[in-house]
């Protein structure tokens, strides 16, 4: 199917999906429950996030929550694992909220809203940045991009910056795109670029406190929320050999277990689970290191039954109903095309 035909099919499916009762969405798409995921909710501009994706405002998040509660029943992380174990059927329609990266807005904004509404949620944490003075690679890049806006008149500094950046990929030659293309393993380059732009990344962390502290995580657990691992320092898993994938997962999960005594053991892939092979899942669930894992591929099924794909609620101002309609249309397109979803649905 060519691009034009694919686009037409998606538009027709999206339009039709808006008329389907939401109670049918899960069964028709072939997924056990709806798992939306976010990173942060705020009305403020956040330099460490704002240049990576559009996040939800407080009003938008409240609207999402109202939508979910009107049409789905919330379930806890423990109930999800019981469903996977076969000891407690979940039924339809159900949902579970998740947040990645462990930003402090979880404690200050998100948790109070959810606690008042009685909605369970799981917060996934990167253990390298939990209450520390470090800044995650992608968050550091966003801070550097933010600084670019105030350095346009520094032609010498910009020439120096451009000389250090990776070559442009494709047609997008912007400094922003080239900064975002810097791979996770080149942390030393990010430090060098910060020096060129006169950005004190350590000072930024001290002043802004972007991530949750251990005390704030404990407070979330005390309120009845769940906590899971999100790797140690947020790499792209498909870029790592299997042993490093396992080490990242084991280190983050064991640190969270030791510090907070969490159960069940849940893990959410940083960036994406696309490209992660079956051997990883065989290892973590046979050990067993994890009870459940979560991906980012949308409203589709994964080839491993304990890896549950999630729906992103970010990068758009569209209401929740429209986001789900698009996701359902995508799921139907993938399901109906020749070969169906294929073994790696999240690689489609």
C-alpha cells in the first residue's frame, strides 16, 4: 500500500473510530486494557523538557482524567499483574495511568489531582537521577536548545558549536535537530557543548530540582501509588547489546526494590521498546527480574504477553477522545493489512 492509500485509509478509519463505543475499543484492538502514558504536567515552560515534546497543561490533564473516568474503570498495577497471572480477570473497559522519567511535578501537581480523584498510577523512575545532581542526556539537550535562543547574536560561539555537532541528517540542518541527534553515549560532547553555550548543567539541577527526591517517592508510595523502574540512565534499548539491556534493567529495578521495597516489579522502556528482541523478555521474566513491562507502541499487542504497550497522551493538544480514535484507527490498519501486526507490532 502506497503512502497516499495508507493516509486515506487512516483518515477513514479515524473518522469511523469516533463513532465506536469506547467499551469496544480494547476488545476490537486486541489489547487487555488502556495504558496512557505521560512524562510531565505543567503550565510552566520547563527548559529540560519543553524542546523535546509538547506536554499536557493542568487543564488538559484534568480533562483527560475526566474522560477516562467517564468511560473506563481504573485498575491498580497489582490488579494488572494478577490479570497476567490469571488469578483475577480484568474485564473491559479498564485503564491504568503511567508517568515516565520521575519529574518532581509528579509529587507537586499530578499526585494531588489523582489522589483526590481516587485514581491509581505508576511512576517510572531513572535511578541515576533520583535525587542526584545529574541531568539525563535528553533533558540536558533540551536545556542547551533553550539556551540557543539567547545566544543568536554570539556568532563566534555558534560557529564553534556548529563545528562540534554531528553532521546534519537528511534535510533538517537546524542546530536543534543536530543537537537532538547526539547519541546517549556521547555524554562528554554534551558537556563540551554546555561549556560553549555557558550552561552550568550541574547548577541547573541544583536550582531547578527537576527530578523527584527519595522523600517525594516515599510520599507517593504512602498515598497508594506505585513505582517502577525506567532503566538506570535512560538509554535507547535497541542501541544496546542484550547484556547491557539486562544490566540497565537489573540495576534500576534492584535499586528501587532496595530503597522503597516496591511490589510488584514493573518496568517501562525509556524512549521505546521497538527493536528489543525476544531474548530480553525471556531473560527478565524467567529470572524473574520483572512481573510486567510496558512499551510505547500505542493501542496494539506486543509479541510477549507480559509487555503491555501504552498510548502517548503528549505531543498534541488534541483531546483524549481524538487521541484514542487515532490510536484505534492505527491499530485497525495494522491488524487489517497483509500480515497483520506481525511479530513486532511496535516496529510497524
